[in-house]
């Protein structure tokens, strides 16, 4: 995008009614490019919107599963042709395409059948681990290699400045891609508790209005048996957190005792819960069932989200069905992390992987369990790639989990469902009166949508198109030091 000829923004604004046109403007050279003499540009994607923020997006296609409060008919892709009026940062109306007459207050912007989504919701990421890959690789792509190398990097490098810079970089990527809300896990052991949680609280405040940021603590379940540790994490969550607690569960001999401590702590403080669960190809790993049992044992009434649950897919069918029934009864929601799972699971040197690494998501959905997919790690030893782009997650998730040919409501998995689990009213859906937080694309159906990365998307926040230029990875070079 950087080398495309620019178009002056005022020229774009003056053209009404607007067709969808590339709209970029050259900015003064940024210092990071000064040495090599290149210019940078701001881009607001393919669509040109009036600067006033009031307009009608006409001939859009919107997933019916994400629409509330509008009577629309869907095509075989579950998409409805609609006109969306935007006023004062909110959606004023959603009507079948062509319903509206002349409306001088809302100049039309013709989307020509392009899919429009609400800004999306990422229910499971690790902003604090993000982008450490250049200084701490995973030597063999294994889960063990990921754990060991993140631990070593954390001990050596995770100062407040380091954590803040990498977390902020991740938030900038997410915003530019069209994400409205993020739940991040925060490594919470020893000295790191006092470093990362205050940074998280600062970033939450600074990013309010752009991205809603939630955080859940992350530590191995065995540390729940350490009263001093539980006290320190609980104190950090109460001071800086979002009423959300969690950890990574393992099949330790004391699993039920440790879960009881975590559940009692959550009930005492009114916390919701978020666990990393069974991220392994070992069918003996059945922490998900232990968590469901704990929910029922404690009559836990808060929201509860379990991530990964990979080994559920490797149970005998009868066992899988009985665990899923318990998960449903316990009111547990499940988030699958397809890109990270496919990277780490079933990896053995010299052997082609036979398993995609993902949980039994279709079976969970069929049983009525709220299911979603999310980004997980970005450019760290758990996942070498990623950019907190939920359109990429939905595209790759569709391929890895075969979400196609199984209903037309999977867009919920990166929008409405995570918004509900995170308690975000109005987010992840399109509704009259709701926020005009939108992603506009040129794709007219799901095959066009998933065929390309939608790099020319326009992202609208509170009725205004934002700069979708991604931060340059070079901005983090100064933190990468001597690279092992
Ligand atoms: Zn995770």
C-alpha cells in the first residue's frame, strides 16, 4: 500500500454521492523512513466516507446472524442486502437495500454488495508475550519449547517498558485490522505480577474508546496451592483487573483441590473465570471435565470460558459426548485457537502431522455450548506468526475447522458470542442505536471474503474511518537486543 499513488483526502470528501474509491494521503516522511528516503502514507481502505460521519452505506451485505432489530432476508450465504444509516457515531437504521428514499442528511456511499461486519471481538490473546520471537525463538516448534523459552525471556526481559511497548504494538495491529475488544491473558508469577498488571491498567485507560481491553491472570494451576501466590494475584486483579480470574489447568494429582481454591476465590470476590485447558494431544488430559465438575460442585454462577480443549477431540466418542454434556450443563463457553493449535499440536521432527490440533468445536456447538475462535499468540514461541487480525482468524479457522458447509452463522464466533462472554453490551453485532463500529469489505460473498486477506478493508470507529496502516515490525527492533 505504501507505494500506491496517494489521493488527497479533501478530494475524496468532496465527491458525493461517493462510490467506493481508494483514498490515501501522503504524509510527511516519518523519521523511521528518513534514512532510506521512503515516504509513508495513511490509508483508510477502499471506501471513501464523508468527513461529517453521517452517511448511508447502501447496498451492503451483512451476516443476518449478526443483525438485531431489523427485518431482513438472507441469501444462501446467510447474507442480507441492506442499507445502513450512520449518524453521530451510531447506527441510525438498518433497512432492506433500496428502502430509503432521498435523504440529504445521509449522503449515500455505495458498497456495491460488499460484506460489512461489526468490529470484531478477540476473546483470547497474549499481548504480554507478543513479538518476542526475534530475541527468543521456539527452537523446535514444540509446546515444551514454547513454555521454556517464554519463561526464559520473561525472566530476562519483561520490564514495564518492554511489556508496554509490545502490548501497545499488538493493540495497534488489532485496531487497524478492525478489532473492537480484546481479552488478554497476563503471565502472573513472581515479580511479573507487579510489573505487568499496572501496565495493563494504564493501557486499558489509554485505549478506551478505541479498544475495550480485558485481562485474565495466567499461571500454572499448581500455584493455586500456594496461598501467598493466590493472594498476590488476587490483589493485582482487584487493583488493576476486570473481575476476571484464571490459570492454566494441568492434570496434577491435586487438580480438584486446586480448582476448589480457584473457584472459592472467584465466588468470594465475584470474579468470572477463564482457563487454559487441555492444550495437548494426550487423551488422558481431561481437565475440562474436572472444571465442569467444579462448576457444578460450587454452583458457580459467574461466566466461565475455557480455551483450547484440544484433547477433547481425541476422546472416545462416548466419553467426548458425556464431557460435552457436562460442559453444557455447567454453562461453560469454549474458545478454540485454531492457528496456534495447528502450529503446536501433533508436531514431531521428521513426521508429517496427522491432526489439525483443534477441539471438537462442531460437536460443542451442536450441543448448545457457546463457541468462538480467537487469535491466541502472536510472533512468540507459542506461535511464530499472527497479527491479531480476526478476519485472518475467521478465514484460517474456516479452513482448519471446516466451518464452511456447516451453517451460515460462524461469524458469531468472532463477534457476538465473544462479546456476550466478555459482557460487552452492543459489541459484535449490528443494531439500530448501536455503535457505528464497522469493517467494510469489497467481498460480495464468503468465497470472495476468504479468498483474499481483505487488506483494503475500511474500518469505521464511532462513525469515522480510521487509519488502517499497520505498525512496522522495525519499531520493536530496539527491544530485541542480542538475538540468540
Ligand atoms: Zn492462550
